[in-house]
């Protein structure tokens, strides 16, 4: 029994120390990644590109028995030139104010979302179809060539048609 106590009092502190070092190491790695991404974003130029909202999604975490839920909002933008897709984390206000398919100008700096201004680009109205015109005809009384829009011969006033006119 003495060896078991000796082993337990030696291994348990080593296990606790290893877990402590592992947790501290994960925190340090996460912080270094965050600082590197922040510095990389600061080194990037602020770009404004024409884009379209491809998809929207939200992620809910937490919300157990006595804990509160946390929601993060994400929008995927597709640039007009090249079709490049990029997802950004956005505020709840931006998420609720934008819809899939909206087009506009996306402003970002690296992976940092700066804003999206919706642009309503004018859509060309459909062409107006010309009213169908009646074919031209020849007066059956005086043989005058008559435009298809006319119902009576302008020369004699007759309505009798001889044949369709050939131009």
C-alpha cells in the first residue's frame, strides 16, 4: 500500500501540471493567432468592391439550463469580378437589414468587414412591343395604294379592297 500512495502522490501532481501547461499553451496559441490576424488585417488596404450577398447564416452557442445563449451572424459575399466568395462576421443590425441576393458595394480590410451599401442598379424596362400593323391594301374602286392603318380609301372613300398591295 505504501508504493500505491507514493505512486499516486507522484503521478497526480504531474497530471495536473500537464493539464495546466496544456491549457495555458492553448490560450497563448489562440492569442498569438488573434494578434497575427489583427496585424495582417491592419496591413491590408481597405477595398470597396461590387458584390452580391450569396448566403446568410447564424450560429447559436450556449443556452443550456442556466446559461445564456450567444448568437453570431455571418454573411457570404460574392464579388462581381471573378466570383470570389468571402464570409464575414457581421453585426445583428447588418444581418437583419440585408437579404440574400442584394447587390451593392462591399467594403472590407482583409478578413475585417467594414460595411455593405446596397445599390439599386436600374433594370432596363422590357421593350415596348409595337402594335401590330395591318397590311397595306389597294382600293377596289379607284386602285389607289392605301396604308394598312386606314379603313377607307383617302381618294374616293371606298372600303372595298381589291387585293393586298405589293410594295
